[in-house]
């Protein structure tokens, strides 16, 4: 099983991808928890974009969490980063209109 530290390190290196060149946009991986008891992955991120700062919590279970149940290969880490980016994109565009999305984020700059 991949350790929380290893997953955090790999996500930190890979999350921004091509967006690294966007001025004023950043994603910081605050915390990653990989509980040993069940297939679960908890990721807490600070997201800064369009003059706003947010703390976002993503909770993965089942098949998505099983990505970290073995060795964290480069291919798996890339896929996990893509998955997190996709969920952040979806969250960003639905945070003002959907309750489930709203609960995942807390605005920091108010």
C-alpha cells in the first residue's frame, strides 16, 4: 500500500499539469490520508484561482481508492492526478449551484 506521504508527494508534483503556466492559479496538497483499514483515500487541497482561495476535501472510496492500495507506479500516480484534477474542475463549476459540491469546499479568503 502506498503511504500517505508518497501519495501527497506524487500528487504535488503532478496535479497542475499544463496549468502550471496559468498566472494566479495554484493547487497545494495540504493533506493525504490513506487509511489502512479500508480502501479509502482522503485528499485535502488549497486551490487558488480567479482571485479566490478555497480548501477542498475529496473523499475517494472503492475502486478509486484502490489506486493507492498497491505500489504507486508513475502510471497510477498520473491517473490519480488526472482524477483529482477532473473532480476539482467539476467542483469549481458546480460549487455555487449544487449542495454536494458546496460541502466539499470552504472559502478561505472571506
